[in-house]
C-alpha cells in the first residue's frame, strides 16, 4: 500500500547563524562616537625635563605644540533585507528570523572592521604619527633615539616578561618615564596558533610556572586574554593597555535598524540598516607591545 502522497508533513524551519559574536575585542579599542564629518587626533608635545635655574635670570621656555596628528575619515556600510509580501505569509518566522540575522550580521561586521585594523598594526598602513607602523622598533624621539614596542618572538611566558620589560622602559617622546607595565591590559591573539589557548592559560592563570613549583609571577598582572577568531595570522599577537588604548574605533553613525516597511511599487517588505565607521591609531604609539614572527 503506497500512501506517500497523503503522508502528513510538518516543516520546522530555523535561521542559521544567529548567535551573536563576542564583543570582548572592544576592550582594547578607544571607541569614539563623535558626530562630525572628519575626526582628527592631535597630540601636544613639549615640556621635557625641568632645567637648572640660577634664581636670577629668566626661566627657560618650554615649547608646547601639536607635534603630530592623525585624520580619520569614515566608511559607510549598509544592507537591506527584502522579503516578498506573500513569502512573509507563507513562511512563518521568515521576517523575524531575517531581522535577527541582520542584527548578527551588523555585530560581525563591526568585529571584522576592528580585526582588520588589529591585524594591520605591524604594517605602515597603520602608522603612528611618526609615520612608522604602530608596532615598530624605530619610533623616533626628540633626541634622535628610538623607542621600541616590537618583540620578534611568538607569545609565551618569556615573551610576556619581555613585553613587560619594554612597557616598563617605555619613554615619552622627550625621554621622560612613560611606563605602562602596571596598566590593566588586553592580550590579543589568534586561535590559528593551535597551542595559544593552552599557553595563555599557563601564563595568566597557572599558580606555578614549572614542574619545580616556582611561583608564576605573570599571574600578578591584570591581563584579559582575547583569543579572537577574526584574527587569522598565528604568528602575531599584541598586549594593549586599556588606559592608553592607542587603537581608535570611531563610530560616526551607529547601526540603526529601521522598522519594516512595504515598498509601494512591488509590496516587498523591506528592512534597512546602515552605519559609518573609521579605525586608526593615535599619534603617539604608547600603550601597546606586539609579538611578531614572519
């Protein structure tokens, strides 16, 4: 007996990919929301060491100027969800699921924009105000000496303390102490490095540092690990001060998801979303150490 044509069939539909991504990545970015056409970041410089004074003659004059600046221009993004009127009736939950997926797409795009900038910090296309890459061993100082925030090694406990040492020795442009090793920090790395998660656990959470039961001093630093799937290069990582935040994420217009409306001509149901974002870095490269191997 064949009853295939009269078998009762029920379709349970679901929208895939509606899990919102983690936004932990924002912790190391200076998120700005200025409602302006162009964003300029300028740094004041001057006022180095206080000079010896004889108590009689005029004091030496400290020059204060806007030594370096960075200009950000935003990029616009937008997408429209479009569903035929009858399909919205024929497929229960289609509109609601589509709107939810649109929100997840926005969150993913925000993250991808940030990750693209983070991945570029070793290149001159993401340069500090001195014109070299944000992570570099050749940041110039007023004296002509160089400042260094680049470690040529993969991340492990030894590399972490190397980074802490660089942060401790970090000078300002005029050679004054500008250490940031005691700042709260975010560690950014890629899960493409298959053992990184284990290494991060050993460095930041383990009570001991070896089978000799030596105290793990790295555990005493305030570091939040962010192993970010959107970072795809296994040989690069960064330690970022959350007080300095040299990376800038400017949201010129935040995503505003409009209400669903019907097109008067074709009766399609439409939902629009758009936003405008720019990323870059501040003029001074203080507050970040990079780990890099080719």
